[in-house]
């Protein structure tokens, strides 16, 4: 695992999605596959989909990359999977850029 050093910022994001209730099973399968594919991408530090316990239609992704180039390469590869998955979504995904506190200290 790559560690963060003060002054070095790794692209880190939370992505929140809501799926239509009738697509919960497809969402779980697809997001698990996206996670498996992403974890082997060069520069992937963390990539995990989380399902909200209070609402099974909501999912949050935590992802962290060694560099912006690694993230860009990943996005180029994964876009076709997202395009096939888009019909499952209720509304637009919401992305949040975050930073590890160890990068700030």
C-alpha cells in the first residue's frame, strides 16, 4: 500500500450513487466487478464500493490513486462499463474530492 506524505496529494474521491430499486441485484454484481477490475489497475491504492445499510439503493465508492495519470487511465478503461450500467441509476452520481488528514498534517 502506498503511504501519503505531507505535500504529496493522491487523487482521492467519494462517489455517491442511487440505483433504481429494481436494479439492486444488477448493481451489486456490476459494482463488485468494477471493484475487481479497478483494484488491479496501475496506481490504484484503494477502491471499494460500499452499500448503505439504511438504504440498499445507495452506494458509495471510496477510491484513491497514486497519480492523476493513473486515475485518468482508469477512467478511460471503465467508462464503457459505466455506460452500460447507467440505466440502473436514479439521478446523477455525486462526486466529492477528499484528502487524507495525513496529507494535511
